[in-house]
C-alpha cells in the first residue's frame, strides 16, 4: 500500500453536503529510473494488472484546445455513456491495465468539456436550444508496446421547439507511447476528447443550426 500512497494522494474537499474523497496524481513522487521508465509508473501498472492495490481514480481537469469561433446560445446537458457490459459509468474502457476510473461519470466529464470548448469559441451557455449526446466509446488500449486512444461520441442539437437540428457522430483515434509518466497519459486523454469536440465545432451543419436557430437574445 505504500506504493499506492506514493502515486496517489487523497484530498478532501467540502462539497456542501459533506466531504468527498478526491484522488489526484502525486507528481512529486515521479523520479528517474532505469531506461527512463518511472518506477512509480511501473508500481501503478503493477497494481492495475495484479488488482492488488486500491482502485485508482483520476481527476481530469479538461483544458480547451480548439480555436473555432462561433455565435449562438444553448445549454449543454449531461451526455449518456454506453460502454460495454461490465464497464462502470465512471470508467474508461481499458483493454490491458485493468480498471481506470474518473472521479465523475464519463458522460458528465465529456459534457463539461463540450461546454468549455463552446464558451471559448464564443457561444453563450444559456437559452432554449439544447445540446446533448452519447459517449459510445471512450477507450484506451495498452496491449503491446504502444497505446491506442479511441472515442465515439454522438451529438444532438435541439432547437427551441424541440426539433433536432443536428444528429451527428464523430470518432477519433490515435496511437501514442505506452511507457510514459501519468501526466502524459492525462494529456493524451484531454487531446482525445478535444479532437472529437473539434469535429463538432467544424461541422458546417452545427454552425448553421446554431447561428440560424439559436441566436443570442
């Protein structure tokens, strides 16, 4: 358990109704090792593979990365998450390392990321139009000597009268190095979501529906 405590720190914060555990990565514990592989990263991998340690939870802080400019107003609802059977609502599907959980449901994390990207693009987060969607894949496959990152997300834009203005699904996938510090994995997860949202923001149908049917009032 000392290995786990070296990788993860437990923070407690007041959430209004009570105290909730929030686990975050303890970056200060990462140090150089043989061949450039971080010993604490190997400890974490060992815990996940053997299932002998406490279940790790990652607190992801999304950072917007797109540069699109849009006009309009809408509200963003929580997205649904539809992973394979046996994968929890707060869990990233992982083919090699075992369970990898967030501190919030995946659908909520994606919805907050979408809202942040829209706000940076100039969209007002208010009004009668609604954007919701479904996360049908959020997967990290670390089999072999590299990692595949994959998403499949459906977005649905509703007008003020409830009419669907857009119903589109976008997929993203890229390959990255496997044996890297945890902060690099977190940055890759951020990029995975950002690349998917970027396809929505660049979709002419989304831009037209937003600007024509969801104006700022």
